[in-house]
C-alpha cells in the first residue's frame, strides 16, 4: 500500500492574506462594529483585541447556480417517523438558534470575527489625523521614496516588465528578419515569373525553391524572445521632504486634580501617545507637568510621578512658549498642544492664560486642544478659553470629560480627520 506523508512545514500565517483581504473588503462594516465596541469598552482595554459581529447578509456573495427545476423526491437518512403527506406543527418563533427573531419569523445571524490588538488599533486610528499638518521642512531630509524611472536591462525576475519586453522582442524580430523577408519577396516574384512562363519544373525554379525554404527556416528560427529583449522596471530613491511635528502634552497635577481625575488625564494622554507613535514617524512629544510651577519631564515621570501642589496654569503656557522659541522654529515645525486640567485655576491667572494663548501661542501652533476633566459647572479657566475659541475656531478646540466612558468619544472628536 502506498502512503504519502506531507512533511512540509505549515505556515502559521497561511491565512494572513485572506484575512487582510477580508478586512479590506468589509472595512466599512468592521469600522462600524469597532465604533460600537469602543462605546462599551473601557480605556484600560486598549491593549486588547475585540470580538465583533458583522451581519451575515453583508458578507454574502452572489453566485450562479443551476435552478431547482423538475420534480424531486428526497429521502433523509434516519427518518423512521414520517412518511409523505404527514403534517407537523410550525416551531414557535424564537425557539432554537442563536440569532434574533422578528415578528415575521425572519432574522439575521451575525458573523463573529475577532480582531487582534494591532488590527483593532489600525481601524480605530484609521480616520484620525493631526489637523492642519501642512508645513514641510527641507533642511533635514530623512525620508526617501522609490519612484519609477524608466527601464533597465538588468534586474530581478519580479521586476520584469512583460509588455515592454514583448514589445522589444517583436521589434527585434522585425528588424532582424527584415532582410530575409525582403529577399523572400524577391525570390517569390522570380519563381512566379518562371511558373508563368511554364518553367516551374526546371533547375532554376528548384534552386529558387531551395533558397526560399532556407529563408523561411531562418525566419522561423528567430527566437521569440531573447535575454537581450528583457526589460526590467527601474526604480530610484529620491529624497522626499518630510513633514515633522511636535506635540506638547500639558497635564495639571495640582491638588484639585484628585486621583480619579489624574487617572482620566493619564489615560487620555496614553491614548494620544499611542496614536502619535503609531501614525507618524517623524514626531516629537514634549511632556509638561504643572501645579504652581511647570517643568518639562520625560515620559516615565509624566505618567508616574505623584508630585502635587497649587494651581497656576500660566506657568505651563510660559514654559511651552519658551521651548518653542528655543527648539522648534514655527516656520518648519507643525506645533500641536493638548492640555488637560480640571479648570480650577487661580482666579487672577485665568485671564493671563487667555492673553498668553492669543498673543504668543495661537500664532505659532497648528492646533490646540483643551480638555477639562470635570462633571461640575465650568470653571473660570473654561470661560476664558471659550473666548479664545470664539476668536480662533479653526485652530482651537475644547471638550469636557466627565468620566472614563467619555475618553474615547472626546478623543475621536478632537482628532478626527477634517476637510480643512
């Protein structure tokens, strides 16, 4: 008995291509399912994937098949209770099955599909972007792109240009075979004249036929395609002006920001940090913490330090303005800022914050987002910032977060893609 054993290694990602094709094809339905999942999941679940459901009717494909014509007599295996003509009761609506049932007895089963963490985040961040990211810098070019640049006679098989190679082969055959075809036409004319005079059986006609046959063999012997004909797509690397941006993350750590509010602010900035690092290659992030005084800190201290104190918001704005002047020229950098606070500021300091924003910061930034973490009445800082938004609606935005459930909707609203 012949036994065949397949010892090929099975690829763990053998269905990756089909999976990616499925996600691309039904991206609209998957994005809607992700949005529904976002509404019910917590920010702590950002590192997890998601099991989503897609209506089965949305993934069904039309197909051609033979119609069920004629007369059919079907015998089901194992039937020992019913014969032709027996009647049985209709099952109750909603009995059996896992899908929902409607009053008319029709329902739609959902197709369950599990997204990995990477796939979930890709779809979640797909329609988000930093607003007004337009400035490009030319002094420091770090990016290159490959562009088509004609054809070359050397390369790898994957870069063969079939159309160009066949066109070159056809031209070569025409050029090389042209003298043979010209001589063939002349011999055909001479043979035709001999046959017209009745001398088609003579030695001269036989010699012409031999030479004609020789020319035909030479024409047929021309290779259909030769290595000389092969042309490869040529690609070269050219420098591409890189768009660079800096995001200032300003967080209030004063005593009025209790632990719950600080956790909300940290989780918002975690989501922002994840969005920036996954979406943009050339971006810098500056972390600023403040109470009565502001200081620039690193990522670890920004998210884990437990320092606290009073509240003077203007100290953070002054520090941001000084850092921009010293390190980030506004003519080549796209400057952004996201500020999180509970809005409880020293009464005399809030007007100063508005003046700093309108006079020094707004003219330099592409976009400024203020998030007030509070479920109470807006504080004095909110009222001052509202005047800034009235004067600069294109580059200034404000949102309020009352609890953990508001983080996702507020984040998407602040950084959704805009037409202008």
